[in-house]
C-alpha cells in the first residue's frame, strides 16, 4: 500500500471517520437469516413434539425469577468478555480505540457467523467493523487468528477433560462424531500455528505469484502489482502484529487464552443456571462437560450458526441429566441467552453498518 493510504487511514482514525470500504450484502444476509430461522424453528419443533408432556409449558411459566436474573447477568458478561478478549490486543495496537468498537465488532461477528455456513463470515464482519474504525485489515486479522488459536487450544483440552468426566455415557455414533471433531480441531490448530508463526511463507508465495502473473498477462502488470502491494502491506502488518504479541508482549496472548477459558466457562455456567431455574439438579461438573461437547460438536457445523445441529445436540446430550419434559424449554433458553440475544443486537450493528456504507457510496448532492 502506498504511504499516502497509510496516512489516510490514520487521519480517519483521528477524525473518528471510517475509511471507505465495501459494505455488507443485505440480500445474502437476509437469505442466511431465513435459513437460520427455518432450521432453528424446525429443530426446536421436532424436539418439542418428541419430548413434550403436560408439564413442558408449565416448566417455562414457572422458571425461577432469581435464576433468570443470574442468567441475564451471565449473558451480558458473555458478550462483554467476547469483546474484551479482542480489545486487550487493540489496547496495545490502537490505544485510542474505545471498547464499544470491540463490543460492536464482536456482535457483528456473532450475527454474521449465525447467518453463514460454518460461521464463515463472522471473522470478516468483525474485521470490517474495525476497518471502519481505522484499523488495518492485517492488524485485525492478527487479533482474530490469535484468538482463534486460544479457542482451538481451549476446545481440544476441554473436550479431552469432558470425555474423561463423562466416560462411556454416549453411544458409539456420538463418540465417532466427537473423534471426527477432534481431528478437525487438531488440523485447524496446526494450520493456524503455521499461519501465526510463519507468515513470511505467504509473503514469498505472493511475490512469486505476482511475478508469474505479470509474465503471463503483462497487460495487467500495473493492476497485479497494485493488488500484490496491498496484500503484502496487510500481511506485513499482520506479521508485525503477531510478532509484537508473541515475542514482545506474550502476556497479552496468555491473558487472551485465559479469557477464552473464562468466556466459555461462563457460557457453561449459564446453561447450568438455566437448568436450575427449570427445577432440575444435575451434577455441576457433568453439566459443564456436556456443554463443552455441545459446542465442540457445533463449532464447525456447516449450517448457519450451527442451527439445527446445535438444538438437536443440546437435547440429545442433556437428556442424560434432565427430565424429558424440560428438554425443549432448556434448549430454547440456552440458545436464546447465548446466541439469539447477541444475534439480534448484532443484526442492528450490521444493518446500520450496511446502511452507512450505502450512504458513503452515494454521490454528493
């Protein structure tokens, strides 16, 4: 990227004005949201029809208000922790940035992850919100990947601990699914570690590819160099940011991994209090282990926001510690407080950003 572009981004940050960037595709977002809602409603309906009794709706009506207050608090903490886990990096990278930027970016991540397969658009949505605040793609990418590294480490370790707690509680099919997920997580961890530790390999590849393309299509040499320079600039920013936290400030990386454990334990404890609010009294450690495996199975689910897969997995795994008549209510409440609330808030963030982007593209009147 030419030096002038770097200055432009810096000036935007000083003026608190976002640089111009491509917006969100509202049509694709709506389609993903419709699929997410349809799969969710279908799964919840199927669980209700299979497990409901005369006491099912009474369980929802009689939910303990004291536990409801605790669950609401834990849900708020969940959203704040997700944002703070990002923000600790930006406190070093961009000291001027306010926490609310990270809060909005985290909500955008959750929403776009919920409406795209395998949460594929969550990371780009988060980076887009940061980009609008004046942060380079390379820097925000480094934060996303370092947090992903902490998440993968957490799930691999936590899944092993969960299986040791639960033993042979599950069917052979469920064990096979968990083993498959374990292989996926380990593979992803290896890839992320290589990307974090050896970004120079990508720089060499980009330079080599640019030379080849220029020799093949010399007519587009200027455009190829322009795109390559931008990629190299962002990858360099990414490399420098990773190096900053790995070699100069490793305590931030360690704190991020610690916050990842706190973040997910908070999610599992929230589920436990929902269960208590419904009048069930499962073993605390056992419930945490089950919730670990639920998210472990759903993390790379191909459906938008793991819709369908998550609801069915929650009901199937929690059936060992809860009465059948409360499974559908528990599943609904668990997803509502951990996903549906941040998805609703994230939708507001994303559609506002999309509207703002459209206004930026209109010619001056």
